[in-house]
């Protein structure tokens, strides 16, 4: 059972946790990020973009999905600021939004591989 054997509150630990607690907005946004990367297709997209930019056509070919399906996933990732895009003529290129996304993926992979 995952419960204490005796009922005792360690108030200093509770106070410390309350002091460093997250705001409701931070909790909501963090949960959305984890929800977004909790999908296998989106993980594959983020992992593919770890090495650099790709367009929707490239990602669709890599994933074996329609461009429409990939665009739908990219829209969600973009709304959560996990990916960014740039247009070069008619082509829209996607990349990881910043180094933090790469770090999240690498740390999570390291955890899984232990």
C-alpha cells in the first residue's frame, strides 16, 4: 500500500511544498504540454524535428500519414509553443521552438532507457 503506516503531518515539508507551489496557470499549461507530448505521433514529430527543420510534406512521408493529419498535429504543437514555423515561398518549415523542447525529449528518453 502506498500510504504511511502512521498518521503524522510534517508541517515544515508541507509549508516548503506550498511555498514553491505552481500557480494555477502554470499547472494548466504544464499539463497541456505533457498531454501534447503524450501522443505517439506528436512525439515522432518532435523527435524528427530534433535534428532540424522539416516541411509538412517531409513529415507526412516520414510518418506515413496524410499532410492534413500532420498539419493538425503541428497546429496543436504550435499553439503550445513546442514548435515554430517559417515560410520560404510556398513551403512552410517547422522546427522545435527552443532548446528546452529538445532537452525535455532527451531527458525523457534517458529516463526510459535506464
